[in-house]
C-alpha cells in the first residue's frame, strides 16, 4: 500500500487545479516533490514544506508520479522516451494521470506502462479549484482493481468521491462525457440569458426564476463559476485554446470520431462556447482583473 510515511510523491503541473491538489497532499502529510514548467509557480510550495524539483528528473525519481499537466502531449513527454518515468529503475511504481486526455491515449499509456512494470491510473477530476483545496473533488477512476486499491489512500486525500468506472481509458471517457453535458448546458444558459436580456430582463432575475424551475442546473446554481475560472486562467497567462471550454470540447470531438459516434451538439458548442465564456468573464471582471 502507498502511505504518506513511506512513499515519495512527484507532482507535475501546478495550474488551476494542480496547485490546490498538490497543496492538499502536503496539508494531509504526504511527502511531495513539485515541478512546473513555469518556475515561479513552485515558490509557494517550498515555503509550505514541499521539495521543489531542481529538474524534471527529480520529480520522475519519486515512487509515485502524479500528473496534472495540460494535455496529452505534456503527459506523454513525462512518461515516454529514454528520460521518461517509464524508463526509471524498479518495478511497482505508479503514475496517476489527473489530466484530461483522450481515452485512447490513456489506454495506450497504460499498455506501455505495463511493459515497464509500472501501473497507471487514469484519474481525471471534476469540481474546481475550491473543492480541490478542500480535498472534495470527484474523481473518475480508470484502473485495474488491484492498482486502484494500492492508491486508495492517496486518491482519497484529494477526492471525497471516487467513481471506479472501468480500466484505464474509462476515466478519460467519463470525464469527457461530463464535460460535454456541462458545456452543452453552459452554452444554452448563455444563449438563454442573452435572449431574456434582449427583452430587458436582468441576469439575476432569470437565474432566480429558473432556480426552482425545470431550467435549473449545476450551471445556473453556480453562475459565476466560469467567470472566476476564466479570470484565473487569464491572470496565470493560460491561452484560451488551453482552457477546458476550448481544449476539452475538441478532445470530445476527437474521442467521438475515434469510435464512430456523431456528436453534433459538441460540434456546435465547440464553435460558440469559448467566445461566450471569455466575453462574459471579461464583462464581469473587476477593474483590477481586466
């Protein structure tokens, strides 16, 4: 079993979700080495008791490697090749991928991991930065049962709900399904509010009215969540193309195409949602956030 006293954890990717997840692991007693390609993101972690990797090799030398990096390419660059995690010495090591990646990528990386004596858990998360800080995320777990059991304590440190949905690749598929349901609703909400606004009805009045009606959803109950998230991405310098309402929708299209499933709602949403989210976040930003 993996435990805080006996296991070193390398955590790569200190972005909107990665940073509070890494901090949560520290707060509950794990020995964490952090790495990010943007060096200033690691500075607060040194003060909090983490080891800051002098190079990517330091984080890859840990017993468990946790990835919250942006995309498939970033995940593959840390795992594959002569200097990747899979090339390290010793079997029984573990990689946990919290990044949102394609199901086929997760499946392939798990197969390659097995060839090197490494276990892989496909473990994308949902919930946002505030829930990440509290260890209250939902985790979509794609893993073999024995591997999932090994990591139970570590996964439970960052997530209050762990849904084991199948082998590697299944977690990624469920995360993309969640994102499509979420973003289709968000796109509809933006259009609905714009329509009502055209008749002079205030956003707040619409949201209050639907709050106890059939139009209510997580999106309407948490209106403002994506404004804050977009503003945080802007402050961090994250390109719009790397934000979930852009990147994840393109991955949904790619994943659906790979299995011959038509997703016309996703196709339309991928073209319309990002401009709506970014404009609304800009319009609602305080002057110091603009």
